[in-house]
C-alpha cells in the first residue's frame, strides 16, 4: 500500500458499498429502538437490521478468506467500521463484537475447530452471534495476576471428557444471545489450573450453542448504557456450563497470550470508531456554523474563534484516522511495531473523540445539550470508547508502559524508521 494510504479500487468500492448500506438500512435503527423501555427490548428490535447486515455479506467480509470468508485484512474492516459507526453504533458494534468473539478461533483454533465453529457465521442468513467472555464483575484488568490478586475468577475443571465452567461475566457484547440463552458461540476465558502461574493457568474454551440454548447460562441483567442504547452488554452467570474437552483453543494454559492477541486485533478498530463519531459531529457543527447567525450580522463561521475550533477538530480527525489506518496496515503486514501502533490508535482515537465532540458542542452552544441535536448522543456513545475493549487507563496504557520498559524496546520501530 502506498504511504499516502490511497484506497485501492476494491477498497473504494467496499467503502461506497458500506456507506450506501449504512445510510439505507442502518439509518432506521434509531427510530426502531429509541421508544423502547428496556435494553433487552431495544437489542431485540435491532435483530432485523443485523439480519440484513448478515444477508448483505458484511459478516462474511470480516472473516479471513483462508477460513472460508471474504475478509482481506484489518484495514478493510476499518473501512466498513467507519461507515457503519457513522450511522449507527448499535448494530455495527454487534457485528464487530461477533468478530471479537470469533477472534480466538481464528487465531488459535485447530483446522477442525475453525471449520466447525466458524461455519454458522459464513452463511448469508440468520443472525448468528459470537461473544468473547472475558470481563467479569468487579473488573478484569488484573486478569493475569496470580492468587490472591486474581482478576479472573471464572474457573473450569475436567469431568470425564467435558470441561465444567462456573463463574460470572459482564460487559460481554451479545453474550446471552437474542433470547437470553446464549450466543451461537461463546469463547470463555477461565482458569483451568488455579495452582499454575498466570502464563499457564488460563485457557479459552469454545462453548457452541445447541438448538435449545446453552444449559447453565443465567442472565442477571442487561446494562442500561449511557450510550449504545440498543446494544446488549449483559451480566450473566455460567452455572456448570459444559463443553467438550477438545474445545480448548490454542491448548490448555495458553489463554493469557490468546487474550492479548485477540484484543490487539480489535484495538485499532476502536480508533476508527472514534473517527466515525467525530466525522458526524464535525459535519453537523460545520453546517451549523455556516448557516447560523445567532442574532449577529454574519454566520458564526466568520468569527475567528469558531473557525479555529473547527480547524482544530478537523486536524484531530485526520490525525486519528491516519494513525488508525497505519495501525491496521501494520497489523495486516505483521510489521514489528503493529501492536504498539494498535494501542496508540485505540487510546488516541477514543480519547480524541470525546474531546473533539465536546469542543464542537461549545461551537453549537447550549442547543447541543438537547437530544434534538445529534451531538449529545454522539458524546454519550463516544464516552464508551476509552473504557471498553481494554480500558485506556487500566489496560492499554499499562501495555504501552510495559513495552517502554522492555530492554529491547526501540522507539523508532512503530514508525518503521528503526
């Protein structure tokens, strides 16, 4: 790819296809969900839209071609993510939450596991959901810590040829499925050897849903979120949930590295999520400034303070987009600095989104605090991004800190100038 990140003909076609689909289909999500009282009702109302995403082939487009899908890399995922998120954060997060749910299978599953577990997600029909059951009540930032400071308390033990899993999970996108009885596939992060060191105590076990639902899944509550109002993030228990012994992904005790690899694959996409919301906020604020006089003789864009605020916002958007694109490109090409770049994109893109939208609200004024103006809702959605997919304070900055402390760290690696 050229250094200027010019999109190829195929990528431009993907961008236009995703943009058209989002504006035609996903634009209806808000009207279909905003009047519903509970998170479960709002999530259920998004199912027809998600089914159209699947039917249009966008889920297949996320799955790598060698595994039967049509995916060509993280960069192309970023193209779809920006277009979808700029119209609706809810269904698009359900899509990318399923991508995260499949990530352990795609990264570490055996050929037989990949064929079995990924097959339902290759069909252009239905509404299949996958979930990565990592986070737990009380927080999981210290998930790798040994006893007694364990941030990961869900445990699994062998009973004959089955793993028996017991514990509680929270903030896991779509984990309890459309009916509360489980997603089509849940990859559960758990302790399989409580006496072992962290690097060999944790495993990821794939739990596929049978026809009647996963026995032992108990939904406690669906979080009533400040933003992402029609996306499902349940708190649920696993009460002696059983999975075949062979469903361990990457081998028993290999979960620590697999968790980190799975989240590395999505970090850069969170930066793109932030770009999408900033893009919408900027378009609104720019048009507002061009047309509103606020009682003055000229549109407010003629005032220097407004012009400077818009210029600063646009610079931040472009910086976040190209940092995220560079990170995605690095992930696709297995560049040495890819992980660091993904972390930078996640932290910078998510935190810049909150700042830029807040600054643009100042341009619009008090009217932006009313939900008749889109900026209030955009801010509510954006505030999730520094907190989820590995919180910036509890996880992502710690990962960067660890990189900086490592003896072989070279500051020029991420830039490609080492």
